[in-house]
């Protein structure tokens, strides 16, 4: 463990010195993909620029979803009853190592259920832990919460597995017309090899992250007072007024009926077999938050305060969409940068090694196309066609791509932005620790896809 701790210290030092702000990083990635795309796909600068411009608003709806997930999730966490529950849970660990283990395990359970739920809950819970446990390194605590996100593509909300299970036209298009019949989750999410990956990471990751906690002199703690959400002070007070407007704003009955509309719909939705998608997670946060804050005006104030944390998402996601546009933009010959990378790995694969190389290629593509569904639409046709020609099980290849998509999120600030906004940290504060998660998970996943499938 001493060697791992020294390696972690080196990674943290590198990240703090050389990793720029995420917006600077996405600008650098934009330039890199622009230049590489010109040479590898034989496209002109004008063509690449058009791909960038055509793609820049491709994540507009998703950006709004992520901003709402962040803002509404924080609003729920700030409700008095939820704050008390989180505070009680956060008081359970008595040591820094116990705090790291608990945060990681809670985050992984939440991420397995739903990726958006895990992303927000893990970071919020880590903040509460920081208020209660003395001597815990705040950077590692938030890194542990984000590291737990690694298992989401093997969980119940895996975008690739759900596309396979849905079948039909979407699957037909994203596999180049090769697959159309649904592939059940028993062959993907609940396949033996996938469960093995989940179990190994669930056991090892909390232990490894706890073991790399910095020494007392290198530990960076945070003043718990800085983690308290402070509401904006109103310039004009109407405490002595009893106007109709004020009575409506503070009406608990009106707040209850507003929240009840959403809750009743959600009950009917799940009763009729609905699943836990991103929009439903947002809807749960919205209407539960309204009910928990008891008056509509209190909820308005909380939302106003929480909205400030979504600035990074609003600014950076259009640039990531532009990068994705350049990655998937095709030349007149039908080549895109993402497909070229996939073809390179396909050409050096055998039936035995193809699942492993599918995982590795997906990890590379994910750095530039950090969207599971978007990545599948690009890699699916190439990789499934190769799987068919090599005689490799297409469901295994699909899950290898899914795990590759999750794997390099540990060094990709795209998904870390909500957690960082909740924590009040920058990417360079946690990425050194996340590199350990990248290495550990990479070894586990590679081993399983090479030896056990």
C-alpha cells in the first residue's frame, strides 16, 4: 500500500500543477480533435469546422437535464428533513478511512440504481461527511464520490444495455442493420461476467481509496462552515405585511397540491411499468423538493441559490457537443474520427481479444465523445460488424463498449462537473486520485473481458 500511496501523491502533484481549468481543457481538446480529424479522415479544415458548428448544440437538451439534475438534487438535499437524515448517516464513520469507504459504497449503490441519482447523491453525501468527520481529506472524499460513478454502465441504467434490450429500429440503426431483435438484460446487465466486474470493484475500490488517504501533514480539510448553503438575503422585508400575495407565497396548502400533482403522476407512471430514466429522476427531485420545503417561496429561494452551481455545465457542454460533432462527422468516403479509431482496434483483434480491444477503444473514444448513447451510435456499427465476422458474442462486445465509456470518465471532467459544482472544487483537485480508480478498474475490467468471456 505504501507504493500505491506514493504513486497517488505523485498523481495528485501532477494534476495540481499541470491540469488546467475544465473549460481550458475542453478548448484544448477542441483544437486537438480538429487537427487530428483533418489528418486521419482526410477532411479539410472547413469540413471539420462545419462538423463542429453542426454539433455544438447537439447536447442542448442534455445540458438542461444535467443542470436540472444538479440544481434540483441540491434543493432536495437542503430540505430540513433530508439534511437531518444525511447528517445522521454522515455521523456514522469515526475515522477518515471509514468516511472514504462509506462514501464510495453509498455512491456505487446509488450509481448502480441510476447514474444521475448516483452522480448527485454521492457528492452531496460526501459534503455532509466532510462536516462531521475530522481529519478526512476533502479532495479524496469528493474523488471517492465521483469514482463510485465507474460502475454505472454495468448497472440498471446502462444506456447501451437498455438500447439492446429495447431492440427495434434504434438497435437496427446503431448496429448498421445487423441486430434488431432485443437482447435481454440477462445477457448484459445480469450476465455472470458483468456481475463479477461489479462485485470486484465494489469490494476493492473502497478499500484502495481508503488506503491512499494522505498523511496528516498532507491532508487538506475544509471548514464545515464553508459547506453550509447560504440563502440570499432579501433587500426588502415584508415581515409585518399580510398581503394576499404573501399569503399565497407562504401557503402550505398550495405547495402541497403543487407537489401532489407530480407525485400522483409518478405513482401512476411506475404502477404502469415505467422505468427510472433521467427525466423521471429530475421529476422526482422536483416534486419531492417542493413538498419537502413546505412553501413555494421557500423552494424558489433554494432553487435560486442552487442555480449558481450549474455555470460549468452551461458553459462547457456546448463545446463538448462540438467535439462530438467533429468525432462523428463523416468525410465524403464515409470515414469519421471515431470510426477510424474503432477500425484500428478491430483490425488487430482476434475472436479472443476482441472484447478487450472493444473496451480499450471505447475508453479512447469516450475521452472525446463522453456520452454513452452517442458513443454507441458511432462505434456500434463498426464493432458489431467485426464481432459478427470474428464470431464473438455481440452482447459481450456491446457491454465492453459500455464499460469503456464508463472507464475513462475518471479522467474526463465532463461527467465530474456536477460533482465538482456541488463540492466547490476544480478538476485538478480530484483527478490525481481518480487516476487510481482508472488503473484499478482498468485492470479488473480488462482481466474479465480477456479471461472470463
